C-alpha cells in the first residue's frame, strides 16, 4: 500500500513526462497499470509508445534499485531551487523543500520592533559557554542564540571537540547560569566519537559537582548526570548532501516536537559539523551556492524563531596569494553572523581563535587548549 501510494513526482522521470502524467490525473503509482504495456499507457496519456515505455522502465528501475520516495522528493525540490524544473514539484500533502528552505520574510517579521526591544532581548539572552575563559571573552560570554556562529580551521584543530563541548554545555542547569537546553547535532564527517563525548561529559559533571555550594545546585546535579548529558545530545549521522538538506528542512519540526514534549528543556543549540564536507567536491558551483545560501537562510530563520544558537564548522582551502582561507568561497562567508578562525599558535603550543567577523564584538584573538576534560 505504501509503494502504491507513492507520488509520481518522486520517480526519476523527465520533467515533461511528469507534467504529462499529472495533467492526465496520474498523481500516484496506484493510478498507473504498469503491466498494461506501453501501447495502452500511450493511449491513456496521449503520448508516443516510446515515451510510455520510458515511463514504465524508469519507474520499474527506481523501484528495483531502492530509489526511495524521500530521495525523489528531495531531488525534485533541489531541481526547483535551481530553477531547472518546470514541473509542479509537490502535492498539497507534501511540504515543499524549496519553500521551507526559503521561508517568506513576512513570516518572521510580521511586526516592526524598536531598537530598544532588540537591545533588551539581547541583554536577556544567556550565551553558551565553551569552558575556555579566553574564548568566551572573545565571543562576548560564549556562543549566542539567534545567530549562526562558524568555526573554521584545519583538520585536528578542535572544531569537533568544540562542537561536542558546546553540545554538553548547553545543558548546564539554569541555577549554574546555564541554559538547561537540548542539542541537535548533525555529523557529516563521522568525526564524533561516543567515548570522547562521554569523557567530556564526565569532566563537566564532576566540575559542576565541585562547585555545588547551595541546596539548589545540589538538587540540580541529581538530574545532571553523565547519562542525562549524553541523552541531551540528539545525534544525526549525515551521509550525503541530500541528508544534510533533509536535516535542515526538518529542523522546525524536530524542534517543535522536542519542545512540546520537553518544555523545561527546550532545544538551545543546533550543530552542523561540518557544513562544507558534502559540498566541497561539487562541480556545479552555481547550484552549490544556491543550496548553501538556502540552507543558511533556513538556519537563520530557525535560530531567530526558536531562540537557538546555530553552530557550523567549516574546513579551509588554499587560494592563490591569499594562502589558507575558509572553504566554500566568498558568497558563503556572508552567511554566518559570527566567524572564528581556529589555528595553531606559532608562539606557543596552544591553539588560537581569531574572531574575523561579528556584528556585535570587536575582532580579536583568544587562546585555547584541547585537554582530556574538553576545551579549556
């Protein structure tokens, strides 16, 4: 029944054949009788027997190869974002990926707000600490909500370690000055090691226990355990660009469902580690730019609407005389609200964080270390 109800638009048919089928009222697989043969199908939809055979062969190949409805829907919508597909992509019972990735501005800005309101709102926001005092100072107290913060650096510099640390720190109870939130973590490279997450979680729990000098703090620590911290990081292994787009597409639903079930522990952080991995080898640069910009727009919309911090990591590349620069090009550089370049400190054995872009803080440098207990 599930296969028979599959939508025609989710098969790898030529756009004109999809349009033809839909125009003739064939919207789902159950509307077609593939066994009737190409001549009978050609009569029904008023096309050539060759086109009818193409339709039958394509649908059968997709089914036999396991090309799923989800993959078809996402590929169809990618074509829409590119503007290369004239077909009306999605039926009314499917959410359009292109619409979700590019939400109307009016949906987020239905009413004007004063600068004073914005200032007061920002002053009331609790940033997520990194446990590196120097780095937190550079960032104005930590990673802030309603912003996209990008950490850029070479492999091994600590990008994933920082993402894990933030995923743990967003859960720090409010009585300690934390957010007491939940983390959604998308791992595109397979870099997250559960044992390492547990190690940092244990160090964080032990530290907070050591400063639990009031009854309220001691009571909060009864629920803040290694097990609860690990459970507070919702992990998604993202294997390709389709899954990455799908993750971004589903963020509003994921956050709404979690927050409804856990009002005292809402999502406070979204991490994508890394944003670049599945796009660096793309040969179609125009398509890559459109998709990355659409994802950035969605991430910013999510950050603002749900009051969450969005953290993305990025790789580096070598560009002519400019030397080592962040990957994904100049256009992508405008998408992050805050951009931090992580690098080796030549004057010491520590690592250096260079704030190269921020809408609220001066550029500067901070030093940090990656220790067994995490970022310090």
